[in-house]
């Protein structure tokens, strides 16, 4: 709630642990949903902070994970595609 730096630290910690999960665990709807939302939030925060590499990394991760997501999630996927395609801020 207004503490972006702490949110970034917590998200980075959680997202850094994703590699320890099995591929099966990301097939679970709840786990996939939570991971996707965390990645999308991290991409948005990176965008707001001008962190181009992190914005692109997490936005691409969302588009990969949710490429065939249900229609209600497609606006998030479209937003992440747009973020991933952005150039460096001027």
C-alpha cells in the first residue's frame, strides 16, 4: 500500500523462487494465476521505475505463461505484449 520498494523486494524474492517449482505446479490454475499476476505486477512496477530490462523480462514471461489463457486474462496478456515491445524510455 504505497511502499513500492518493499513490494519490489517481495516480488523479486517470490519470483526468484519460481525456478524451484516443478513444471507441473505451474499447470495448476491457482499457481499459474498467482505467478502470472506477480510477474505482471513486477513488469508494471519496472515500467514505472524505468527498469527496461526487468520490464521486458517479466512482461515476456507473462506472455509466455499465459499465451493461451482464458479470454478474461487476454487484456493482461495484450498489455504485457505492449510492455515487452516498448523501446527504451527517452
